[in-house]
């Protein structure tokens, strides 16, 4: 069942540039959280090394999949490492709270637009990826801006 504004249990994954932050919330309480030092910059570094460019330029290459850089095995490895860390947090949460009924994961942050990373997370975690805009139904097209603002306010990097 899809979770929306009336749900009580949520898993948010902020795929930031420097860090990935995983937070599981039940009602108004954070039940599990973890920040890992893996993010978009790690992918930029791999692309920069492979193409011999600076990390700033490699970010653009990553975003546009220039020269098919997202098929590099090292890029897939980082995506899989991030996905496994997300799975660890969810497994811990579901073990600790046996009545858990997470229906999916909300991806936010810059990395949420990377299909390879999204696929790695969905296949590793075994839960569907939910649209964060569903949490702000009245926001319409500006929902993503609201979610970005919330992430920035939480100190996302």
C-alpha cells in the first residue's frame, strides 16, 4: 500500500554530495538514523580519475552520463555500497521494531535523480521507491522544492 500524508512510518534517504543520511521515522519520532561518508563526490572522484578531468567537471559528466561513465564498474560498486548501508539501517529498524510495516523508501537529494543509484537501492533494499511529492499533495509542482528546502534545513551535504 502506498504511504501518503496519513502514514505513520517513513524511511528517508538523503543522497547528498558528501554524505548519505538514512532516517526512519515513526509518527513524530526518529527511530533509526545513520550518516555514511559516501555520496555524489565519491562518484565524481571515480569519474574524474577515469576521464582525467577535475571533480567539478566530472559532476557534469556524471549527471549527463557523458561517454557512458555510469557503466564503470567502480561507479556501480559505490552505488551498491550505498544501497547496502541503507539496507543495514532498515534491517536494524525492522529487527528492533518487529511490527514495522515500511511500505517503501523516499529518496531525496541530488543523487535521487541518478537511475543507476536508484536501481541499486531498490533492488538491494527490496522496497519500492516512493515519490516524496506524495507527502506534500497540496504543493503540486513545487513539492520537490519543498522537499529540497527541508533537506537543506536539516543540514544536508
